[in-house]
C-alpha cells in the first residue's frame, strides 16, 4: 500500500515575498527557507547592526551640531582657502545612508519575526560595507579637524536624554513581540533561557537608566534664574555681513545687551574689526589690491582698508542662507558696508548704552605696533568716548597696567581659571566656549561672583539648557532667534520627572509581560495540563494563525510523523489534520 498526499494549493504571500525579495532577492516561495541562519549570515547581521548603531550616533551628532555649522565651514575654509557649505554633502549622505541601513534593519527584524532565514543579498552587503567605511572615515576626519565638537553629544543629551529614554524604552518594548516569538518557536531550552536573559538585561538597564540621567532643566521652576543676556557675536552675522557696522546695528535691533567683535591692528596703529587672518573671505581685496590678497590683515594701513568693500561677499557666499530674505533697502545697505574700526563700534555701543567685548589679536613681531598694541587699543577706546564700565577687557598682557589706566573696565578672561585665582587677579568675568564648562562649574563660578558669557549659542535648546544652568549671558550669531525664547523650552520638577520615569517603566513592564504570555500561551497551557510528552510542533500548530500557510502545513507534517512514530494510525491522523489519503491497491495480473 502506497500513501499519497495530494498537491496543496498555496495562497499568495505578497508581503512576505516583498520582505524576502528586497532583503535577499528571494522572491519565489521555493527560494525561502525556515532553516537556521548560517554563521556567515549571522556575521553580516552583526555588521548590519553595528553599522546601524554607528550611523545612529553619527546622525545624532550632526543633528545637534547644527548650532556650530558656521564654525565647521570656517574650519574648512582655513584648510582649503575657499568658502563652501561643507555641511550639505555631509547631511545628504548621512540621511541617505541612515535611511538605507535603517530600512535593512527593519527588513531583518521582519525576517526574524516571521521565522525566515536571514540571507542578505550581495549588493546590500556592498552597500552596508560602503556605509560603514564612509561613516568611519567621517568620524576620523571630524576627530582630526573638529575634535572639540564631540562635546555636543553629552551636552545635548542633558536636553534630550529624558525623552530619548522614553523612545528607547518604547522601541525595546516593541521588540518584545519578536523576542517572545523566538522563545515560543525555539526547541532548545538553553536558547530560550539565553534569549530571555539577554532581553531582560537590556530592559532592566533601560528601566534604571534615569538614575544616571542628569539635566539642569529638571529643577524647581521657582529657582530658575533670570533670562541670560544675549551678546551679538560679530553683530548679527545671519542678517548682515559679520563685523560690519550694519551687522551690529541689526543686532541692536534684536535687543541685544552687548556686542562681541574680533580686533586686529593695522600697520598705522588703527584697531579695526576682522575675524580672519587675511581679508580674502570678507572683502574684495583681490579686486582692489591684486597680489596682496594673501597678506595678513594687519599688513594693511587704514587708508587701504577703507577702500575695500565688506558687504558684497555676503551675497556671493550667503553663509547662512539668509541673503534672499533681505528687503531691497537692506540689500543696498549691505552692499555699501566698509571695514569697521573699533572706535566706530564703541561709539555705536556708547550711543545705545551696550556692553562691548572684543578679542584683541596681537600683531606679529615684525609689525610696527607689536610693542604698542595695548596702548593703541586704549587710545581708540579713549577717543570713542565710551564709558569704561561698558568695556569688557580680555587681553592678559599688561593687565595690571590697564587696570591703572582704565580702572572702570570689566576685567574678563578668555582662559578658564579657578574662582580663587580669578578673584585674586581682579577678574570678574569669563568668556568661554559653551563646551568648556559643566553645570556644576557654572554653579561654582556663580557662587563666587564670576559671571559667565558663553559662545557661540544659536539654538534655542542650548540657550534653554544654559539658562537652566544659571549662565548670566551668551554670545550668539542668531539674536533674532533667541529673542523668541522667553522661557526654557522645557522645565520639569524632579517629582514630575520621577513620575514620568516610573510610569513609563510600569507600562513597559506590563506590556512585555502581556506579550510574552500571549505569544507563549499555548506552550504554557500544555505544560500546565500535565501532558506526558512535550511536542513543539503540536504547540506551534495550535498557536498558528487561522490562515493556511506553508508554515502550518510543515508543522502538520512534522506532527503526523512524530505521532506515527508513537504508534498512531497514519490514515486517521491525515484525516484529522485535514489531509486526504489515497490507497493504491495492487491489481492482480
């Protein structure tokens, strides 16, 4: 007697075909497999996971580094000599790479959830490798040219940490469906134990992570200090050419309380405003003085400097993508800008009763004013008629002499020292980059009556965080943006954050337990019913979905053969599980 199983009619599985087809180019049913993934493919899955994690960090870094894009472009200019917005290709490639890798990660998780064998196509392997190598190259390049910017990650996590934690907890909770499915399908107890322990370890780590999350914005609102004052860093360079009189006027229109500038001294001893070592980027020196464009700015006299245009470059380079937002009147004023002297800036500040802080660059040794640079600057301050109490003096050279000649200056340091040293030196203010001080140091300086001005602060999230930290003032290229921040973006009492944290953990734990019970319900029921033999195929067949599929038929066949081995009748079992049986009786000749 020969038993025949009739041909089975399979329903189309378009979703599954798309998942396996896109991931591994396995569009046909016969190309797919439920076998265990090979070690080679497991290695590629780990590479994919590592690439995704690295790209996630890289994308987050560039997302938060938005505050300092102009600084990055300036670094590139110093290396190449040409002004370009280098962030555009980086952001475009990062977005494309992250989207691609994240899509592959989703497809891989779908394979795991559906019990399909992972088999990444060779073209995707090339793509993953290219994404990984490109990201590693980018990280090395940033580490060499812009290392200080890595500090933006821990700083930004103080502002985003509580919310990223909730998002990570939600993602880990959602993954419990896949983990529970793997546990339910596994036949080896050791595998089930390892998977559950690994997952619970990750989940437990997320549950207690808030114990290590600190943010100055988790505080009692009644202890919030006054809104930090805003200084115009080089004026308002997003609205007008940097270090020009029009730029500082635009900053004053944005209600800034102070102005910050970079000062260089000309050959004839006139202090003027210039950030770069040369005049190439911000003037038309190549057109007016051909052959002298690579000379340092301090090698020009004031008469030559007055012949240069300091506004046209703003429309050519458009460093902040804001030139097209100007009115025609503003464009005409911008095109007429000249190199601004320190005396002109101080007169403007005196008229508006605004504080001025400037970085004074000492001329090189061969410069005629190398020895007299302090006196030349003091003379310009005196000629402007500005009140001494409006000037923040930063050079450390000859500071004691300056105190005697101008006792009313606000003594300011560009170098971070301990409060005791600053008090002994008569320095009452610090001008530092925002990554140079921590929240605890800000509190310590404030306690010792040392005021902090941090630069360059352009983004509302950073301004809000520094506000909560107790900073007295910030220097910004975007005063028009910060003026729209009347209150910190978010502020949360400690007990409110604790309630949010505990609630999220409890909800996540309840959902995870519910998913595990739902996914493993039939296995739990069979074990509690006192069944003598544990049959994985029988449990999985009972837990299968209602619709017929190849998975169900395979499990039925395994169940039939296992029960036949235990002494069951094949014909009855075929009929019981929905299969027809045929008997070919021999025909006697």
